[in-house]
């Protein structure tokens, strides 16, 4: 198990080496059918690792991961109106990838436990522990929810794989090998988008769980792993200091936003709030 932990979190945990990252917050507005960003604010602006942001359902706060000098990863909450942050979890284990659960009454997180197991834990909104989502499922790197009973996750197999776990039946379905760390549900449907990477490119695909069928959607000549599915704009991915949107009509990737003027060189994660009024990006320094 420790070998699997090293393979995913080596840049975070091994020998104290971890990337310097900051989280930027922007307001968004739509004019003449085009989104524009305003009010850029570096909400972390410190040395160290601040990463993996997600908005609360009410869009009033952001959950994110902080690794400080103790090398401990905790989930923090940033209050957008007050511009203040608090440590929610304050635990003796390391929590990553905070994800709001479908009910909105809490959040889940990939936790590196004391014995190096990596499972998904569930927390209440105040950061108190609620339970382990599935005791028997270990070696989890990343996760998302398709619904309250269905967990999609990145498993640290060799090679790494993407799987869907049906919690009520304990059925675990293999989707692909060599996935990216991003995979997203498409709107209110049961379909989801995932991507497979090789040495030079990334292929985006749509999976239909009811039919257990996968279909090609798009490709990009880069192995940058981060993308989202937006209900209005479709698939958006990061590339350098830009966010790129795939145009289904032209089959081309267009620049949606560029942040080079802010000194951002590499966007590794990004997220919109539920009403597309705010955007948070992670800048690797």
C-alpha cells in the first residue's frame, strides 16, 4: 500500500516536496453571450500548498486543501464575503479532494489513513467526521459522486484505473485504464465524461452507465489532466495559463479565459460555482 501512496502523492508527501500553489477567485458576468471575469483575488497568497478548491452549494464559501509546515493536509473553508479561512478537519490524518455530497449536507474526502490506506471519508459541513463511505474500497486517488449511492473513483492499481462503485450492491465496474484525475458527471443525466491519456495526448469520452457503453467525444494534443463539464459551455480544460473550451460545431478548442496577465503560468485545477457567477483556479507557482 505504501508504494501506491508514493505513486500518487510523491510530490506532496515524499521528502517534504510539494508544489507551491495558490487559489485565485474571480467574479463572472455574461455580456452579449460571452463570459468575462473580474475582481481577481488571490485568496491564499502564501508559501505552501493550497489546492483542490470546490464551492459550497450556496456559493458562499470554498473548501480546499492546505498543507502547512507540519506536512499535514487538512480541509479549510474560505468565507467569500468575510475573506477569512478556518481549518475544518484538524485531524491526525491527511484529507484531499473535498467534494460536496449530493444531499449538500456534508462533504467527502480522500483520506490517507495512518496505515497508508486511502479511502473516502464523509464529513459534516462543520468538518466533524461522519463515516467511511465504503470500508472495503481502498487505494483511492480521486473521486466524485454520480448520485447518493454511486461513487466514481480513480484507483491506484497498476496501471491506474477508473471505476464506478454502486454502494447498495457493492458492484464495482471497471471503466478504463490510464485515466486522467478528472472525471465529471454530465448535467442531470447518469452519463459522465472521463479522459484517457497516453504519452502525448488526451482523449475525452462519454460513458453511458445504463448501456455500459463508451463513445468518443474529443481529443487534445496534451496530457494536462484537468477539465470540467459545464452545463452551458460544455467541456472546459486547462492548458498553461488558459482555460480552453471545446466547440462542438467547429470541433476546435477555443480560449475561454486567459490569465497570463496575472502572472499565472500553469492552471492545475479550476471550478465554477453552481450559477456561473464565480470561478476559482489553482495557479502553480
